[in-house]
C-alpha cells in the first residue's frame, strides 16, 4: 500500500479528533471564556451544522479543481481555522473558527476516499479506503480522552495545536506523495455532481 494512504489516515485521525475532543474540554473552556458549560457545548452543535453544509459547499466551489488540489485547499483552510481556534481570545471567535474547520472537514472525508481508491489497483480499493478511514475510527475512540488529557495538563489550547501539527503533516504528505495524474476531476455540472456524491458519503 502507498505511504500516501497512511498519510491520509493520519490526517483523518486529526480531523476526526478535532470534532470529538471538545466534549472533554468543556469545563476548561467554560472557565477560560467565563461562560456556562451549556453555552460552551454550542461549539459541538456549531461544528455539526458546519459539517452538514460543508460537503455540498466545497463540492460546488471545487467542482473544476483536481481532487489533489481540492485536498490541499481543504487542509490549508483547516489549518487556518485550527490556528484561529487555538489563539482565540473570545468565545465568539472560537465559535467562528469551529464552523470554518467543520465546513472543510466533512468534505475531506468523501474526496479523500476517492483519492485513496485512485492510488491502488481496483482489487485493493476496499482495503485502501479501510486504511484511510481507520484514522477516523481511532479518532472516535481516542479523540475525547486525548483532548481531555492534553487540556487538563497543558491547557485547552494544546489539543488544537496537536491537531494542527497532524494536519500540517497531512498537507505536506498530500503535496509530496499524492500523484496529480491519479486525481483528475471532470469540470462543469458533471464535476459538481461527482464531488457532491462523494462528499456526502
């Protein structure tokens, strides 16, 4: 299996972790911004809404872009959102940052699955997609306790920086290891329909 597959898996682990880790950080974040825990919990709901609208939105914007270029664009925006969250000085800035990261996170899953399948022969595509989504499976199990551990020992911002590091590794890996010729994309209406289909998987 190509190394790029494992890079995609690591990236999805980071993207999945940033979604789930908030649950273990609510008390620390509530204290930091002087808001109630239920108010801090809105950060979870806002992420879910952002993820729901993100797939079709990114599919529309990137319909004419090759899939590799789309993944690069997604990771750059994700890094910007994560950095914004990690340095937020107010609750509302953090809320906006969470929505930004959610919008691109959901799109990465679907498009990344197609890229993973393109990296291997047809007989190995199921295994390739399973390897990539293994990162998401691990994040659902480890995301909350990992975020809580880091938050309790090094502050609530530390998990965001860790995820930022994973996303940066993913960006470098996509740029250097994913071949462009294996990730073409049709343009126009056909490209949009295909992007929308894979993004909402």
